């Protein structure tokens, strides 16, 4: 009886100690094969404002960590329904990485993770925005470069008007190992492969 009780308590403790994977609640970015053709033509050029936010949620077995980037630039060209050209992009200064733990912030910038000294920027080149089912729903596709690795991906987003200007919100998951970020974490507290990316982008007409 005592052995059964000990086993039950141990099993319960294991269940409690395993944190939920945040990536289980969002759509994973999909790989895009072939060439993504950008639309030709012209429209109005917008730049992203300081109110824009790029964040992430990463997790290990025992808990999750929130983080993001405080310095990035970007623009896009649109006529209100389509994107035009190949200059629609977000460029992230990886030295602006932050996390909800000071020690973790430094570790993320090290060669174990983002290796900021070697790869000072990450870029998302947005090439297509296709209307999806539902109000303000779109599928975005383009080239994402992280840690020196470039992949063509697509992910769902919501595009709408914030006042008079376009705004974009998106939440999706990527696999860090697809981008050569392999650090496993502690043997008894492994880091999960999936990372949730959160975009809340606001814009204004470019000067």
C-alpha cells in the first residue's frame, strides 16, 4: 500500500512539473515549396511604427519564457488589397533581444541560441498576402531568415485598419532546430523545439 501511494505521489508530481507547451495552442508555420512570386505594380508605401511589437514564447519542460525584440525596421507597399514588389520586409536587430529573465536574455544572445555576434539581424521578407476564409483573415508567405538560415514559410494573420492605417496581428509557431538552434537545455529540463512568434504590427505612411 505504501509503495502504491509513493508511486501515485511521484506520478502526480511529474504531471504538475510538466508545463504546457504554448505552441500546442497556435498554428505552426508551413514550409512553402517552389518560388513565391511577388506582385508587380505599385501602391502606397508604409513603414512600421514604434507601437509595433515582435514577441516570442519559448518553453522547457517546467515553464515558459516570454521575450521579444525592441529594435526593428520595416516597410510594405500596398494598394489596400495586394502587396507589391520585393521590399516588403521586417529587419530585426538581434542585439535588442529581451526575455523575462536577465540571465536568459544574455544566454539567448550567445552562440548557444541566436549567436548575435555572428548573425546580428533576422529578416522576414513578405512576398504574398492571400485572402483566407473569415473577416480580415489572410495567409502570409515569404522568406524568413534566422540564425543564418533562410526558409520559405507561410502563416495565418489578421490584417485590418487601426484608425486609418493598415495593421497586422499574427501568432504562429516555428521549430528552432529548422534554423540551426540546437541547444538542448538541462537533461532534466529540456527545451522544447517549438517557439511561438507573436506579431502586432502598426504602420504609418512612409516619409
